[in-house]
C-alpha cells in the first residue's frame, strides 16, 4: 500500500520542530526519526498523520557525551553509532550488548536510540535497557524541558508518557563504574526477529557480594518489566547456582505473560527463568573481571 497524503517539514532546529508540532492548526502530527517503524506504519496506513515533522536535520540531537558520571545519548543517535561507540561500551555496556539484537545492520544504520524508546514496543531491546538502568528520558515541548524516569515513561502497549507535542531529546543513564558487569540475552525464532523474551542484567559487586542487581525483561508484558523480586533475592549474596535459581524463581513467579502465536505463557515464563540465570551469571562474572 502507499502512505496517505500528508504535509512534511524538515526543520533544522529543535525549537522549529517543537513549533511545528505544537502549531494550533497542525492536526495529527507525528515525528519522523529513523523511519524503521514509522514508515511501515504509514505504508500500511496504520498511521495517517496530517503533518510529519522530520527531525533528521537537528544535529544537536545526535551527540553522545559523558560528563560527571552521566552518559547522555541524543535521541537521534543511530543505533549502529551507539553500538560501536567506545564511550557507550564503557559507560553503558548493557546498551552495547543489547543493540546487536535489534533487527539487522541496515535497520540499525537508520534506526535511532530515541525512536526505539519513543515507539515503546514491549518486545524491543532499548526500552528494556532504559527500564533496567532507571534511565532518565529527556523531553522538550512548547512548555520547556522535563525529565521522565523510565519507570513512568512506558505507560502501556506502544504508549509512553510523551505528549503529542513533545520530542524525546535524549536518554541519560548513570555511567557504569568499577566492579560492574552487564549481559543481554534473548530468544527469537530467527536472528533479527523481535524477541519472544529478552533479559538485560547489570550487577555491581562489593567484594564477592552483589551490591546492586538490575534485571529487566521484554516480551512478557505490555511494557518492559523490572524483576524487582529477583534483584532483592540477589542483593547482599554471592552469586552461585542456588542463588541464581532462587532469583529466577522469584522473578518468574511475579510474571503473567500472555500466550500468542509465537509462544505460550508457560514457555515465556520458562525462557524468562533460563535467561535470568544466564544473564546474571554472565554479568556477575564480568563484574568480577572489572574489579
Ligand atoms: C525488519 C525490521 C526488524 C526490526 N527488528 C527490531 C528488533 O528486533 N528490535 C527492536 O527493538 N526494533 C526492531 N525494529 C525497529 C527498529 O529498532 C526501529 O529503529 C525503532 O523501532 C524505531 O526507531 P526509528 O528511529 O526508526 O523511529 P521511527 O520509525 O522514525 O519512529 C517510531 C515512532 O517513534 C516516534 N518518534 C521517533 N523519534 C521520536 C522522538 N525523538 N521524539 C518523539 N517521538 C519520536 C515516531 O513518531 C514514531 O511514532 C525493526 C524494524 C524492522 C523494519
């Protein structure tokens, strides 16, 4: 199918983009970033905007910086750019681990960090990373800038706390310090497919003991899910097989995924347990190497 007719603007500044989004006569306006999800929606006429605001010329949204222990990734940074960034690999190893699971190279060349997070697919990797790390999502609209914690950002199936006239401008995460390790794993029918279940884990050690555990899952609910019971079961303990099993069981007991064409609820719960054990064990081993 062909996309519906729409007006198109391509502003070079964030202020102009926000002005276009919030114009009183704008109608149904949508932001275009990498287009890897939005253009198929247009072509299928699942999106029928009256105006498309293309943000690809706004260079200020395409930078990666680390300052004062905080990593800031502009929303327009391409997924492939973040995947290969030494700054991201060091400050946010979980993101660097997760990105190669997104589709294929051609998709990651165009797809943006902010586009994936704003799209909020419950099976997607980057929203799961944002939830796992308690990322701050920075939004700008006609009323100015606000920061939304990841726990409040993903409000449901493909829905977020962003207002229609707001642009997600950046993602901020606390940079990983010493004795920290991360791992991301998922199960999909083929490489590049959306995951049936994905798990991201980050562990910080104090000696041999877990000082902080962070675990988030994709594909098990309408939005990314934090495995807080598993995190609690790991904290203050030394990671061994029985602790891993206890943590996985605590997480799985709190999940209630749906069954669909791709897998039953029972299968998703089983996979979630396996992936939690695997990612936490790998993250803890990497944390030991980084001491
Ligand atoms: C074949 C294929 C396989 C894929 N596989 C995966 C996969 O395995 N995992 C995965 O996570 N993704 C996958 N994707 C999707 C891909 O990651 C997209 O890049 C991502 O979902 C959207 O990013 P984008 O920059 O392309 O955004 P767009 O497609 O341009 O926009 C997506 C949505 O977000 C909104 N939006 C974008 N940027 C902003 C912003 N800065 N502020 C406010 N709203 C914004 C748009 O209005 C639109 O509603 C796949 C895509 C394809 C085509």
